[in-house]
C-alpha cells in the first residue's frame, strides 16, 4: 500500500478546510470506542467530467448505519450530496476515492456516546484498485480465515461501522502474513460470508451466486451493481449460502467492492480455481467499466456529475 497524497481540501463539519487542518482531538470518543460509521465511494472521469458512482445509494446506507447506531447526524442526504460534489470540484481530481465518516467527537469519555457531539467529515484521495491492477487482471490468492465474520448477535453487519473492521483487520493481517493477497471469512454457521472488505461471488455451471444478507454480509453497493450486470448479461443468478469446499470447486470466484472493483480469485488455500480464464468475470468487468465512466445510457442513473450544481435541499 502506498501513502495517501495530500489534496487541497477535506470537508469537515460543514466547511471545506485545508487538508492539514482537518484534525480531531486525541480524546475523541469514536477513536477510543470504535463508534463511527463510514462509506467508501468512487468518483471517475467521464466525457462530461467527474461523476460519482451511486452517490445516493451510498449515502442512504450511510444514513441507515447512523440510524442503526442511534447516531443523530446533523446533515441530511441532500446536504451530504452537495458536500461530496463540492469536495470533488475543490480538489479537481477526476478519479478518486471518497470517504464520508461520522463519529462521536470530543466531549465525554465512557461507553455511552450520546454525551459527545456527532462530527461528520468527507475525505478524498487518489486510490487505485485495492487488490492491485495485476490482481484485477490475473486474479488474487486467497485463504479462508480462522477468524469468523461477526453476525447480528454481536454487532450489526448491515451497518458500516468502524468497530466491525477490527474483525476484518485481523483476517487481513492473518492472510497477508501467510503470503496470501486476501482472506475469505466464514460466518458462525460455517458458511462463506465475505472478504474483509469485499463481497464474494461464485460461478458454477453458468450460475452466478453470492451469499444472502442473512449470512452476515454487508449489502455492498458494488455487489448490487454486479447483480444487475449478471441479469443484464442473461446469466442465471442466485442468492444462496455455499460452503468452504464449494469455493474450491467453483468455475470462477471473484470479489466485489468499491475499493476492489471486480477482482477475480485465482486460488484459495493453494487450490487453483477453474481454468484461470475468468470469462464471466471479464464480461462483468466490462459492464462495470462502461457504467462507471458514463458510456452507457442503461446505467446513466447511477452517476452524479460534479460539474452540475449540487441537488437542492
């Protein structure tokens, strides 16, 4: 991973501020107790200028995460949309990753976050494919983690909360220390859930499947996009549980996520997956590329252009 190159601005509590002035106190509540929610969003260059992919869907999930965690955000979705587009324009970078985050700020310590103010920021930086451009082309090596994916009896998996990602970090470190690129987590029932920061899909005998929400996954926005692509390609699709050994016998496996895009998995625990040609993955990657760069009217509704004025409140 490379370091983040500083851009001009970060949006913080209603204002665009210089990058180096976006600071928090060391006793910020969310820093100590993991009480923060966030989103990962992509902006891409198009013939009409920078466009944010599925901005409203990401912000809806952001607001739902806040609701699940009883976090009262001081901004509604239109205000956050305007802030996101203002930030893209201010930084002048057509291809970037955006990170809205809300957290319990500096106020009081102790587990109850309600006595601390809720602060909201949106960061932005240049970030290539999370698992590498080579991984997108050739596939990555994965291992089934010894760490189990959280479920709704522990923490709400449908909320994109920072605390959830301690589970992901343990799985990621375990995988990379063992020489793999990424992990695959099983749920408490022993069924495949997802990657540390990605959803997972399986292709077998022409059928594309992915674990259902009940398996403890986060409902990914890219996952939802890929489901649409699968249907538009005329392929059979199923939301269904599958086992660890069904990973090994898949014709194709792939991760999806805002950071990862659509990345094939070429090996799981030393077992090569399929032929390594990824015919279905490549069809889906092509549709994704067309959609995010505004080259298809079919998916035009998923783009919010930064060149246009922000939506009215």
